C-alpha cells in the first residue's frame, strides 16, 4: 500500500510517503519544514504556527511526492495526525488529508501523535521486532507520558507530567541561559563540557517508592532559575570563561536531573507491569546522555530497549504513516468527517469508534 502521511500538530510541517509491506514499511520520502518564526518570541505562538502550516503545507507536500517519485493519483491511503496538539495546527493538516482522501476516493485514518512517536520504533525495526506488550516512554517538547501498549491502538496511560514536558523544560532552561529558542539541543551541547554533579538540583519523585509514575519538571526549572538569580545571572559573572563554565555546569546538572528521573520512572514502570520490552521515543529521546543511561540500565536489568534513530525522534510524518499502516492493516479506517482531538485525555476510546 502506498500511503501519504501528514503531521502538523505543533510547529513542524511534515509530509512523508511510505510503501507498506509485510512486517513493516519502506520510507520513500520524509519532508520536514520547521517554523523559524517562533524564535523571535522565545516560544511557540499557536496562531503563527497555524499560519506557517498554511504557508508551508503545499511546498512540503510537493517535495515529499517529488522525492518519492510518485503522483497524487498513485496514493492508496492517507494518514494524518488528528491530535493531540494545537487545534489550529491540527486543522491545517487534517483538512488537507481529508480533502485528498475524499477527492482521490481512498481511505483516511486519524493518528494519535503520542502513539505515532512509539510507532517510529516499528518503522526502524519492523513490526515483528517490536513485541507486545511493551512499556513506552514518549518525551518531547509537548509530551511526557508513560504508557503500556498491549496492542497497537490499545494503550493504557501509566503516568504523565503534571506540568512541563521534559523537552519544554529543556527549552525553558536554555532560554534562561540565553541560548535562544528552541534551545534544548543547544543546552545539551553545552552540557557535554559541564559537570553533572556541579549543582544538586532537585528531582521530583512523586511517590516512586509506592509505584507513582507521574512526573514533574516545573520545580526543577524553578530551582535552576533561583540558582541563576543567586549567581547574579545574566549580569555576573563578567569574564567569558567564567560565564561559559557556569552555563556548562548548570546545563549538565539540569540535564542529569531530567535523565535520572526519566530513567528511574521507566524502570519502575517495567517493574510494576512486568513487561520486558521498552520503547523510548520523542525529541528528548535523541539526547545522548539519556540514550546512554537507558541503554546501560536496560542491559543491567536484562530489558529489551528500543530507541529509534535520532532522525525519527523529533516530529515527522514517517511515524504517522507507520501508525496509519498499522491501523489500516487492522481494518481501522476513519470516516471523512474525522475531527481534531487536541487534548490527550479526550483520546480514551477513540480507536473503538473507527470504522
């Protein structure tokens, strides 16, 4: 099956073309256009995001089709993110996806963005290499959730952040340090030359001893802000070398706190559920210290850990297409009046309504 996938849940306009095959899919193209306009405002502006999607979706669609060397008439199905995400952004991709499917007379399937991140593992490994059930951790700029996936499209929420997502905390701390927006990757690069034990930033465990799997990063972010204020940042220190050392040490100490909490919550989820396979996805899954910590911890605990390559960790349409192929293989196509579902809590029971 030749499938077109569309992802516009936040601030990346993404289109991909996949060809389904038994046990997986071949990725023929994946076009991503990130919105640079938000850097001026040091954060994502929803109205501007939807306008950028409108401006970019046509060129990105044409690029994906050209790279895959296919025409619209060759397509056999469309998969599109229908939530969770920013409502205006979702509607741009959803409207295009439904219009194409309706005009071409082919199926359309709405995809959950969180599940799509996990499906990136199946795109990389093949569906036969991702055994069910598994515990999934999605950590990105907009999401930090732990889920138990018993079957594709049938996952149970185990725990979630009560405030900032992990990637959001990275971006906010990077902003405090003057690294721009989005700054998560810049913070990680600075942390590579810093000391992870330089500052004892707090970890919010939220009852992990008794099996609590929720997460929180707002207090950690505030602790960094208070520390920087105490150091007289950004006015002091004035020496360039001293400023760079402070930035590196703060970045490394902050990163270490996030990595430790994510890792320990994942191990607790595996212990609590008895599941031996773990999938970690989302933009934060590209973080080198997190990947290293999880790989070492999984080996020590004899757990099977899958982390997609960094190219599939951030928002992309390839993961949406993989999820769509799985839905269609199970006979789950959506109707053409498919609506956006922006809130994760409202997804409960969604797949049971697919026809």
